[in-house]
């Protein structure tokens, strides 16, 4: 998966997502790990989607995203789906 992270960062900034600089640093620090990079990109896409939905979004570590709307604050974890060895075993047992 090839993703233009510069474009993703620009979109996040344009949408007013908070702590994009910290997020960019995480992307740079983890550029050597394709799996972690994919996870981080997924967080960026989720942040953009929620910001388009007019939530105030802040990039974080734990939780991945902090969302604010109507005086409420919600922490959100972005789920990362990966194929596991057990998946192949499970498929063979049916």
C-alpha cells in the first residue's frame, strides 16, 4: 500500500485536526515498519473522516484519537485488522 503521507497530513491540517505535528513525527519515527506505518495511516484516515463529520479531532497515542462534540469528549481507538496464523487454521477446519 503506497500512501502519500504528505497529502494526508495536509488534509488533516486543512480539516483542523489537532496535534498533526506529533502525528507526523510518529509517521517518521515508524517509517521503517510497514505494519506500524499502515496502522498510523489508518488512524489518519479515521481522523479525517471524523473531522469531515464536524467532530473536533485530536491525534493521540492512547487513545488514538480524542473526539469532541457538543461538550462531550470521547476517546477512540482505531482497530487494526490483520491476518493471523489462527485465521488460516480456522479456515481449514470448516
